C-alpha cells in the first residue's frame, strides 16, 4: 500500500482567513473542500468562486467533496477550474458514470462517495469509472461528529479488489478521523484520511497532520 495521505478539511478552518489556514497545513497531501448546498445535506458552505480563489493561493491539490444535488450540472466546473479530485455522492445522481466521465474529461480525478447507510455492493461494478472511493464515516453535513466504525467493512471490500488488481483507485475516508480512530481505518485499508477538527482544532495543525500520518502508517 502507498504511504498514508492526509487531507485536512477546511470545514473546520476559519473561513475569514482561508489563505492562512491553507498555509498552516503545508505538507499535507491534499486539502479537502466540503461543498454543501442545503438540499442534499442540511448545511450550506461554499461553492465554485471560493474554490477558484483557493486554487490561486495554494499548491496543495484540492479534493472537492460535493454534497450537492444535481452533480451532473455542477461537478464539471470544479474540474475545469483546476480541482485535483472532484467527488460526487452516489445518492445524488441516477447516472454516476456519466458524471465521472464528464469530470475526467474536464481534467480532474473523479470520486464517488457513499453515506454511512449506503451499501457498496451496487456500486462495485461502476468503480472502474472512478479514481477515488470516499467512504463517509459520519452522516455528511457537519464536522466534529463521532466516527462510525461499521463503515469500515466497505473499505475492506474495496481494498481487497484493489489489492487483487480488479480495481485501481484510492480508498478515502471522511468523518470523525482523529488520533483514536485513524489506526482502525488504516487497518481496513484506507489510503487517504480526511480530518477536519483533528487538524484545525489542534494548536499546531502541521504537527497534527504528521502525528496522524505516523499513526496511520504504524
Ligand atoms: C462532513 C464533511 C467532512 C468534515 C469532517 O460532512 O464531509 O469532511 O469536514 O470533519 P471531522 O474530521 O471533524 O469529522
Ligand atoms: Zn468531506
């Protein structure tokens, strides 16, 4: 398995100081940006103009997690803007393959996310269209919630398919990742760990990233 990747979520950052908050996580593999529309999830965050501005002030690859309805309409512009990875929710579209192809055609990696109660089995066939599977380990919508360990079975299933060569994609997990939970996620075969409050709630975010990465690798 490749070295663990940490993707701090700016949902837990100070939105009035986003450039500084990006500078504070120098050394992280990705930065995770949660786009919420107050329809797919009961919260509203930020959208394309802010992602475009963030792209101007950081070299860290941006991992956009779109918790929005109608991703077929809204996802490709994030790819065109220069996001590294654009992840849509399986529950938000009837045609995830078409959206994945549009994201890739616009120049980004395509990700598929599933909520904690969404089974993985119906999506295994289409994962070859994606570069990332984002397993939600909390109900999407808010930072600072408790990790749901039952979702790790989904990571294990996909890890096995990646290790056997049947699939080629990154397994990412999002929600409740901290010093106490990251090891069990790593054991389940996760490659990339989103962490919001565990990074931005720390006195030294860069040090928190190093500590999380070391725990995931242990
Ligand atoms: C929740 C978001 C997460 C959130 C994670 O819907 O998708 O990315 O920022 O926050 P923590 O790490 O605090 O659970
Ligand atoms: Zn997220």
